[in-house]
C-alpha cells in the first residue's frame, strides 16, 4: 500500500507521500523531507503507540521520507500515517490510501483539523480510501464518492488498512483469472515483523467483525444531493452555531427604526452592504445582529466551501453520527482590536481570517472607526473579487471571501452629532478626522448609508413592529426572481443573443451547459451584476431614467455609485415583484444611499 497524508496550508494544502524503508542497523528512526518540530516528535509517539498497542515494532533502522521534500511538513496529523507506513513497509501493492490522525502514547487516535480539505484534495487526485480519526468521521463523510474508515486506535487503523489490502488482492486475482471471483486466494503471507495474528486475520476473506462494521458504516458512497433553487430557512445546528459570533434573534425584538430595518430587508434580498450611523444606544447593533435571520440557507456548493474553511480553522464541532456541514450563513462580529492577520488571514499555516470565515454570510463591524485603518482598507479588494490571496513563506493560497459587509458607528466621537435635543461637543476638525478613518474608496463600496436616531419613548408599540416570517417570504420571492432573470440572461448569451423573457415562479436549472465559469463566478444576486448585465436586466421607466440621470449629474456620482443606485433600485423592484424599475424605486434607492446633511461636507 502507498500511504498518503496531507499537509494543511491555506485553503488548498498539499498531498504528502509517506514512505518507510527498513534496513540493517541500529533501531533508530530518521525522518527526512523537511519535517517540522511536531513531525520530528512523531517518531517517539509512534514508537510508544505501537508498543502499547501490542504490535511488534521493527528492530531495524527505519528511514521515513515525506515527499515532496521541498515543502515543510507541520502538525501532528502525520503520526498515524508514519506508524502505518512502518508496520506495512513490506506491502507490494501500490494503491494509495490517505491516512490522517494524531497518536496518543496509548495508541488512541486523536482528531486533527483540516480533514475535509484533505478529502477534497485526495478525491481530486484519484484516492479512493481514507482512514481518519473517529471524531473527524462526520466531517469526512461530507465528501462524496470515497470510502472512509473512522478509527479510534492504531490497532483498528491497521486492521482497516489490511482489510483494504485483502479486498484489493481479491480484485487483482479475479482480474488475472478471467473475472472468476472464487478462483483467487486472497490470503496474504505474513513475513518478517508483520507476522502477528492481527495482521493475519485482517488479510483473510473473513475480515474481522470490527473491520466489517467499519466498512459497512464508513465506506458507503453518499448520493449526490439535489440542488434546490428555492430559498429556505432551517433551524441552526451546533455546526451553524460555531459560525455565528453574534447574539442572533429576530426582528420582532426591534421597535422603531423603520428606515434601518427596511435597508436591512433590501440588503438581505440583494446582497448589499450597509452602514448605519447615529447616537449610541439607538438600536444600530440590535438591528444588525438580527440580520442573519433574514438570509436563506447556503446553497450546497457554498455550504461545502464554508465547512471547508471552518475545518481548516479547527472550528467544526466533534459530533459523532451527526452532519457537521454548515448550512446557515455565517455571521462574524470581530472585536475592533482585531489584527490584520486575524481579519484577512495568513497567521500560522496560512490560516483563514474573519473575512473568509464570513464567506457566504455577513461580516459585521460594530464601532467600525475603532478598527485599525490598515485593517479597514484591506476589505476593499475582497468586497470586489470575493476572494483573498494570502502569501506566506514563498507560498500563496486563495481563500473564498464573498461576504456582506455591515458597519455601525456613532456619528461623531461624542455620539451626539445630529441628535435632537443633544449638543455635540466635538470640534469640526475632530469630526472630519473621525470620518476620514473610513476613506472614500471604502465608503464608495457601501451601498446603503442609514442614519439612525432613538425612537420616541411614547411611540413604542405594545406588539412587535416587524414580522420576520413575512420578511423572509418577500426575500424568497425576490431570490427566485433574481435566479430566473440571471439564468435567462446567461442563456441569452449562450444562444448568441437570442431573446428570452424570464418567467416568474418556475424552477430553473442553474447548471447551464456550456458555461466554463464556476458557481462562485455566477452569482445571481443584484449586487454582483456586471455593467453589461445591468443594462440588460435593469429596464427603467421614462420618469425613473430622468430622475436617475439628473441625480447622477447633480451629485457627480462615480461609475460605482451610479451602478449601486441601479442595483438597489433593482432589488427594491424585485421585492415589489415588478419587472421594470419605476420612479419610486429609483427615488428610494437614492435616499438610502445619500448621507445626512449634518455630516462633514466631504461626505456628500
């Protein structure tokens, strides 16, 4: 057997071949191939684990090679593959088996991070068999089309390995004898140090009950899921809770703030970014923390990407027998003192940052001006591209990072600017310096800018002002319209410009034949529409076009600013289930994007 393992680095990682050579000499274990400190220590853990598992340790000189040799190998996940490579060094079969796991001195197998990424890479490389820690089994079973063995001890891993070998020998003998499965003897002669009864039993057709049970439970190939285009909302699981650092809740807990809630409703429907500013304690954070309740479940591809990222970060819960796939959009709320590496990523073995952990969901920056300016400015490129490329030690890795940005801040350092009945004690220069921390390039990427003021105490109603279920229904209808419209637009391009009118309330196959772009590039949300798509998918009435042109010329809007107004208006029209953008839609979009008059002059 060819033992393979996986070196986690960034989003992709690298497959590592683990080789063991036994030769005459003192019983010393040498590891070559640029091993890190934890990998060097594996020889001692491996030796103790083999002995404490009542397995014979070879009395020859052992050389362990980890290839490719020019990449540094770090982490404790190489313990189990090194041990198995030593115990089966005389096996003649060259079928690759990927093995991942850390060993305790007692021989028990401990979980490691990044198992899902290892299976994705291994499956793409044609590896069929995987041996993983039992605690990582639920995570590993997310990957389809592979055979997975979850083990708790080194002894179980060895039995699984030789069960795989016995099965492959049966297949080889059957092929060599003209396909007669009963003519070949799969028995494996135990030679040298591998002559224990454990290995002999595992090599016979009557595989031990333990291994049979693991093969039955762990090696099944999951059916390909059916991708539904309908937006839906499921109850958060324990895995989803790991991706949510906010308090959660629903909009029934919000009173007043109609403009902000309306903006969040539009943002959830179209994927827009939101900035809310106003006095402290008026409900900015309360409302925005409930934004995740409006977002529908992730589609299967994005759910796999998000789960992959959280696997690399080691944030997936260990739940045996439960699905650990993250299905709800993440909601990340980092502290303002977050470092550049913590926000963007790149620490350690090129670990993901907050913007990647927010992929498919929301990144909420409360008290946004308290973040370091360098941290804020690095958000600009990911907001445009949906990815972030990290470089470390001469290597690069690209993480998905398509998220919605929510920002909340006070209107000035003292918080009273623009508030009725309160006096701002800040000097004009201080207020200007306060707002300049955000910089124009970043602010220009914020679609919705909402002033928030405290609701009047006497105006608080006795029953909830908003119904989350009703808001979700409108978002689901808008989501369906956007999918259908974008699918029709793509078909029009594939058919050489043949006109096709989108029809509402129909199921559309979004996997259009002939497109070479990935699903990440085919985002149907209004916020991601390209300039060419805008002109085709945003028809305006005559009055709406006049208002839009007048506003763009009067305020000297940038190209991005003009397109943002069209995208917002398109979302507003979708929520109203109207195909053509009317004057009311354009006017509301302009109002939601403009700044209040009390802010410094350079904001307008």
